[in-house]
């Protein structure tokens, strides 16, 4: 007896598809991730519907009935897509696929539901629910995906070498699903991924990064990165991260494995934020440790300047991975550059001046910087971690007090360049910049308060020292 899930298919789109498909004798099924997530009681906003026939034509008819105005049709792939309320609904004609060794794009021809299920990546994604008449809600599960779902294991429907060789992105998708769903990857699949790992190079960086970002946004992203490394994929897609691995020892002095440390920081920050770019900052915070690594006979291993070099590496890495080269990249760059600053305050005397400088440079990103630095406190020594965390709380408290008192975050000196020009009858020149930066310095050092009166007084003193004559007061 087949299993039936009709009572769980209660979204209006299923009722409309069922009525139209049944009346017109067109076999229609919901398939893939939506079915998997429905059986796992996970929310899903993507519905994939397979039609044994013309997918785009079917989609256009359903859109008319549901009063959806915009339907996107992709004739090359025989697919159509529309958005209904908060759901993405995609229609595709059942098809067979074949791939050549050089191409990342398949050649497709029409096929049966079985053909369509054969081309799916994993058995848990090959399950379908019938949307036709009396069979509405019946499970169609030719590869026993339900057993694999219950056992939390990812297996390919066909020979995994064929599955991964056909579409190499499936290798990263296996790792992404394993990380997101907390599933294991079948040993045959793992071995096939390792064998076919260099095939990932034919996949576009955009598609790879889409999967990578999903791994990064999972609850425990370290698992995904460890799998990428063990399957020999990480070196192909993100060599700078792989370069962090390993421990070197000289004169009985060792440094920590910076790859594992980075993953620990990433997991730590993932407990406090879903901000993808803050998680990227965690991944990249120590990225320049390999090129800055030095051994000193007295102090041992050092990584001087890794924060500045790391910030310089961020645009190159973003460009290589086809990540956005906009404010998001600049935000990550800033956090990488500043990530040691709060830690250095913990170790030394926390002066108001140092706090003001940090607030001035971090601006509105100060809270995210503090989250990153807190996540960066890792050690096997629990006493050391506790001590650092306590000191860190003191720095956080001091930041709050100084911010409330001096209003330094994102501040500009109260005296503008126009005001300086007007006072001394100047045209644009170097002296204006000098006066502005010295006033800012005086405020940051606590020599004067962050207000117009004291800043003006300082300007007059500086102008006099530079030999400028007042023409307007």
C-alpha cells in the first residue's frame, strides 16, 4: 500500500494544479526539496512541479487561473517560474539529461517521471507526490528515499560517479545538505566525490558560492568546511582557507591549527548572528596568517600585520569567488582590519582615548566587531577563556560609557573645512586638512570635548601656530 500525504498538500497551488491536471489528463507531481522538507517537517518556500508534457504551457495556464501576472519562461530548459504570495513555484517538463565531459550544461529531451527521478541528485530529493485525481498525495519513491530520510543518509539514485560527473555541483550540494540537515553522506558517495573533485572546476563560481553561502548560513558550518576539505574540494574552490591548516613546531614551540581555529570562530559567531557577511568576516579574520607567519627564538610564532594584509586580501578573494564587490565587501574588510583592536584593549590598560579611536574607526559596525572578537576568544585552557571573556565585558561596558559621554561613533569634527576657509579667508589648501585632522586628534585624545565651542578654540590656536591671519570671526 502506497503512503499518502494528501492532507499535508493544503497550499492553494496544489488544489489548482490537481484540478487542471486531472481535467486535462496531464500527469503532474510535486518533487524534490519540497517533498523532502514536508516529510521532515521543515518549512520550505520552493515548490517544484514536474509535468509529463509541456511545463511552460502548463505553468501559463495555472498562472491565469491563480491570477498571477508575471511568469518567467526558460525555453532552453523547458522550465517556467512564478511567485505566488510568499512561494516560488517552478514547473518543468519531465526530462532525461545527458552531459558531455567539457560542458556544465546538460542536453535535455522529454521523458517520463521515472526518467526525471533518475536524474535527481539524491534519493531523498527524488521522491514525488502525485497531484492527479484519486492518487492525489500518493508517494512515488522508486529509490526508497523514505528509508534514507529516516536513516539521515544521502545516497545518489544511480552510480555516484555518473551523478557527480554529470553535474559536479552535486558534490558541494551533498555537503551542503549534510550540513543543513545534519545527515551523513553514504561512503560510496564520499569516495566518488573524492575521485571526481577536480570536475568542480567546470562549474561557475556563482553557482559554487550559492552553495557555499548556504553552508555558511547553517547552524554548524564547520561541518561543511571539514567535509569540503576531506573530499579534496576546498583546495579547488577556496585555496586561501585551506592554506590555514597545519601546525608547525620549532624548538618545542607550536602555533595552533588556524584552519580549525577559524572554523571554531565561525561556529561561535553562528550562535549569535545570521548575518552572512559577519560570518564571512569570521572566515576571513585570520586569512593572512600563512604569509605573515614568522618564528622568533624568544617569543615563538608571530603573525604580525595579518589583520592589515588580511583586509587587503578580502577584495581579491571576493572577486575570485564572485561575491559582491560593494558595501558588503567593505564591511568584511573593515572587520578583518579591526578584529585585533578590542583584544589588544583587553590585554592593556583601557584608556578613554583608545576607546574613542576604536569607536571612530568602527562606526556603526562596532557591535558586530565586538561579536566577532568575542567569538575569536578560543582556547583549550578554560581559565584563560574565562579571564578573557570577563575582561572583554569590561571593554564592552567602557565602550558604552564613552559612547554615551563623547558621541564619537561616526563623528566628524564639529569644525568644517568651509568654516576654516571663511575664518582665515583661505581657498582650498593643505592647511585646512591639517587643522581638521589635528582637531579630530585632540577630541580622540580627550584634550578637548566633542563640541563646537572647544573645537573652535582649538582651531584658533592651531591657526595661529600655522601663521594664519583671521579675516572673519
